[in-house]
C-alpha cells in the first residue's frame, strides 16, 4: 500500500518528537498533535491512517477521542500509548475501538512492529478491493447463493476460478458451503488435481500441526512412519478448510505463513517443502466478529477472503 500517514498525539513535547522521528525514519508520513482538539482537527481531514494516541491529555481523554472519531466512520487505526498500564484501561481502550495498546516507555522496535502489522492488514484490504474490482465481482464483493439456478452459481464460480485467489465461504450449517467449494475446484485449472477436505474443528489440538504439515518417522511418540500433511496432499490442487473459525490461534499464525510463503516444514524435519495449493475456507460463524473478539487473526482473515461468498438457506 502507499505510505501510511501517522498522527502522534501526546502532550509531552519530548516524547511527541521522539515518536515522530521513529515514525518518519521508518518511511511513514507523520504529523504531530499536543491536544485532543488539535488531533480532532487533523483527523477531520480524513487522511490519517494511524494515531499513536496518549490517553491522559490536557483537554480530554484519548479513549473518548477514539469513540468519537470512529463514530464518524473514519478508517483510522488507534494505538494507545500511556504510562498508566492497568488492565482496566487496556480493556476500555480496546472496547472503544482501539487496535492496540502500548505502555510507556515504549521501545523503537515495538512501535515499528505495531505500525508494520497495521500496514500489512491495510495493504491486504487494499489488495482484496483492487482484485475484486478488477474481476467485477460487484460493489460489495459478496455473493449470495440463494434459490438461483445452478447456471447462475456456475457463472459466479467462474469469475472466482479465473484466478488462484483464496475464497472464504460463510453461512449457516447445511447451506451448501462444501458444494460451493467443490464447484470452485471442479471449474478451476486444478480440477484434475486433489481436492482435500479437512474439518478444522475435528482435529485434536496436539495433532493439528502433524495433520496440516505432516511429520517424519520418529518425530513424536507413535510416529512409526513418515506421513504427508494435508498441504502436501493437496499440492497442485485445492485444500478446503471447513470450519476455519475453530482453528487455534497458534495454528492461524502458521497457516498465514504457509499462504504467504508457500512453504511447509513437516514436524521433525529441517527441510522446507514448496507447496502450491489453492485455499478455500468456510465457516458457519461471523469471521469479522471472531476478529473483533480476538479469536481470529485479522491478517489471516484478509488473506483468506480475497473473494467472499455468503451461502443462505
């Protein structure tokens, strides 16, 4: 994405200038504010992507600013920076809509890591929007499989299968999410390759890495032979991750790396393997609600939802 515009809001001149310098040296454009009123004026311009926001300010409270600013519909992320690091304050800030929270004194690398994470999420969002626009999937980017004839479903699927992009299918149980996933596979260039299905909520947590990535002989007790994981089984084909919302957070991070790098490493092996599997995921839960609850990684959500289909009863 284009360079983010970061607003540093703090009433301490020295800290304001230090944070501004850190942000500028990282290549982001930066603006400074010393009060809620000054910040509100700059936010009203509509070009601020991220605010590094102090909580205790001379003319107000940073958390109140978050609430009021987000209520206007602006697309701005707030990272709260405060010397008062109580859990109650953190929870209040996050409930108000803040994206993250740091306690003073902050380290340079901590600031840069938080900004990079937000930049990555925003970049994925822009990539999703551009891709949907390019293939003309509609202003909302959201398909609805209602009582339309199969021909109409095939038309929708054909738009998606023109690329190898990820697909996220949402909808209640019994609405045909698996049927849609198979239709995507069978109309794609991968139709003659494997279509591998896994229910992410049905794998014991202690075995999930082995199931996804495989393992070598002797990698753990009971591993009396090497086994290919689901990704390698689906190589050149499609991997359908059903009930993706049930995937544990630590596996979500590993899945994100595989999608981005196209590399897996079987448990017990030091050798990385290249893998080329199209990912189609499905869930009967609201993924955006899971993200808001901290149960699903936002960056993984954007990676999985290059295209979205909502299946209705």
